[in-house]
C-alpha cells in the first residue's frame, strides 16, 4: 500500500511522520519513470516486542523427568531455565501475535499500514495455512500479505533479509518480521539429549522504509543441505507422512547429532559475522553489540568471542533464561538488550544465527532510530483496544458469512434448473 493510500485510509502514525519521510508524494508518483529521482531508501527497525509463556521449567524440574543434572545442563549449555507453553490456547500464532502487537505499539503504527508479515518458525501452527496469515488476521493487518519462512533457527535472520529486500525494492513500506516457536511440542520429553535445550517464545520487529541512512545495511545467507540429517524432524512431511509407525517410533520429534551441530555452529557463526561486517564496511573493532542465536553459551564463546575477539560485554546472552527458542531467540535477545539500555542510536549491531538445514545467516544493522517509546496514554490504549476488537469482530463476521454461504449455496445449486445444451443462448 502506498503512503498516499494509507493517508486516504486515515491510518497515519505520529512516529512514522516524525522518523520516516522516504515515501513518494502523489506528484512524484505521476512523473514519468525516467525523470523520477528516487530518494535513497533504507530499512529501519522502528518497532520491537517479545512474548514468552508464563510457565518456567528449571533444570531441577527436568531432573524429575529425564536422567539429567542441573550442573550438566548449566556447564554444557549455559541454560538454567526455559519457558514452556502450558495451555492449548498458547500456540506459535498466539505468542507471535502478542510479540508483533508490541512491535506495532512501540512504532505507534496502525495495523492497516503494514504491507507484509513474515513469520519465521520451525514449529508452525499447521503445515498450512501459514502461521503468518493467522497473525495477520489476529492483528487486523488488512492490507498485508503473509507467509511463513522455514530456515530453522536461522529463520529470523533470513526473514529480516527478505523484509529488507522488499523495502529496498519499493514493494513494501512496513514489514513485520516475527520469529515464533512452541518447540516444546516437538521435543521428545524422554530424550535428554534434546529436551533440555529448547524453549518457547516469540519476538518481532517492524521494519520501515526510510530515507534516514542506516537500518539493516547488509545480510549474508547460507546453506549446506549435505548436513540435513544432523538436525531434523524425520517424519510428518512428504518423505515420511505421519502414520502409526512414525508416531510409535517417535520420528515426529526433533533428532540431532549435537556434537556435529556444535562443530558447524562455532565455525559458521564467526565466518558469517566476519562476512556481513565486510559487506557493511564495518571493522570488527567498531561493533557495539552482537546478538547471536541463543542455542548454547559455549557456542557463543567459541565463535564470536574467541575467534573474532569481540569482548564479552559486546555480546548479548540470555540463553540461561530461555534456552534455545529457535527463530525467536535473536528478537527476544534484541528486545532485552534494548530494555537494558545496551542499544543506542549510532550503534553497529550484528544478528547472527545458524540452524537445521544446515543454514546460517547474519545481518548488520546501524541502529538509527530513538529508543524512547511513545507515551502510552489512556486514549491511545483505548484506540488500540478498539482496533484489535474491530479486527476480531471483522474476522468473526467473515467466518460467519462463509458459514452461511456454505449452508445456503448447496441448496441454491440444488434448486437451480438444469438447462439442456440446446437451451443455451449463443454468446454474442
Ligand atoms: N544430561 C546429562 N548427560 C547428558 C545429557 C543430559 N541432558 N545429554 C547428553 N548427555 C551425555 C551424553 O550421553 C554423553 O554421555 P557419554 O559420554 O556417556 O556418551 C555425554 O553427556 C557427553 O555428550 P556430548 O553430546 O558429547 O555432549 P556435548 O558436550 O557435545 O554437549 C550438546 C551436548 C549440549 C547438545 C552440544 O553438543 C550442543 O549444544 N550442540 C549444538 C546443539 C544445537 O545448538 N542445536 C540447535 C541448533 S538450532 C536449530 O535449528 C533448532
């Protein structure tokens, strides 16, 4: 949707007006293509938010479930506890919706202005529809396209790169990037080699087109499918459709060669960080904060800390609180880093991740927007509530209409007289 169309819809945002002015005016849009001097365009992160389930599962809780010890988990992974969904209403879409909603609130942007929502997830709500479409409906993103992105734990970085490309190509003005997971529903809680590692949660950022230099300035994406079997959910897809046998053998759960993944991860996290900084033209010494995928504290230590010699205070780690939340880990860590005052305008950030596939990715970010969040007034909150209630009502109304059609249409079809071919009128 163009800026003009948004304005006609009365969906302006104070924040967007203040910080973003990289859109074409109507007069510019009417100029012939060759005369049009395009303003430089950047993809800025203007909103962020995260959501984790309330239920905390500590290492000591896991000692009651599998043959493991708090000390083993802490020393081998750095994890102390993780969040786990507790009720059936808590799903990948519900967590993603809450995180995305917070990102919209930080940016003070009306949901109707979002052009695209990408949900990176390894634990989607369904094979289809996309979890992104459910989030789109939940939030009333009535002008947005929506799709899921599957690149395992690298998914958030991949999605950020795609979102940036959409903005730089001029195809989207506002893109929501969500990483959301309920991996606790995909782990075998009797397998100590995997169940201690993962947790649930969601994080989101809102990207906006801007003429303010900075934002997501470079990205590096990679894959090596020869390592596909090192980390996989073997069954449930077209290679091994769900059957009594796949379920009884537990092949619909995560299976992993931990040591091999560890070796790959330590090498690739350092390489990808180096490459993306080269692309962005930022020396390692000028990095202010690395936000790595939070899979294992030792992987972070052996990669960005030791190989790139980036000091500990410039690498954000919160794996002890949440475990590996896959696509959600980087945006959750970014949000907490912001809350703790570790991100400021002018900072050079790197997001770097790895995952099943095997895949890896990194994004360089020049943080360019203020961290202060808009004041939350009673009136603003009421307006937001009304917007989300209207979205819920709209969704219910559309479902109801479809139900009525599905009842009425077959009867109407049955009553419609069948014409013989000779009765058909010739088309003019
Ligand atoms: N508690 C106690 N002992 C355990 C546990 C546990 N939870 N898990 C394994 N062990 C035992 C093993 O059985 C083994 O015993 P053995 O020597 O008698 O055979 C011993 O501990 C050592 O096992 P290793 O696998 O060598 O342990 P390691 O130090 O490599 O740590 C770990 C294992 C934590 C899994 C590590 O290899 C790792 O973090 N790998 C990367 C995993 C990862 O990041 N995966 C996510 C990728 S992102 C995505 O796409 C989802």
